[in-house]
C-alpha cells in the first residue's frame, strides 16, 4: 500500500431468527417495548414467571430479571447511537 493511502473496513453483523417466534413485552422509562424471541424461550419464561399467586421470591426474581432486561435494552440503544 502506498504511503498516505487510506483503508476503510466495514463489518456488518446480521442475526436471523428462524422458526416460530413469540414476543416478550416490558417497559423502559414507562414506555412499552416488545422483543421477539424464539417460541420455546417465551414458553420457558412464561412457565417460570406467570403465576396467579406468585411467591415473594418469584416476585423478586421477576423484578430482578426485568431490571436486567431494561438495563441491557438501554445499553443497546446507547451503543447504537454511538455506532451511528
């Protein structure tokens, strides 16, 4: 390569979900967000957290998971703004 010549690299990552999907809904800063996930993951999520009378431990675990999900979502949005 000649001196002073500029090289630009562009890397694109694409994720393709195949098969049946379902949606998990949660709130971020009071606004609804929907994430599409594989159906089996949604079924496991529902099995773990959907109860008519959840115990105190189940409520804590669900709240912790939702806070982690919200934080990860916000970080992804922030990183997307930096990359743009």
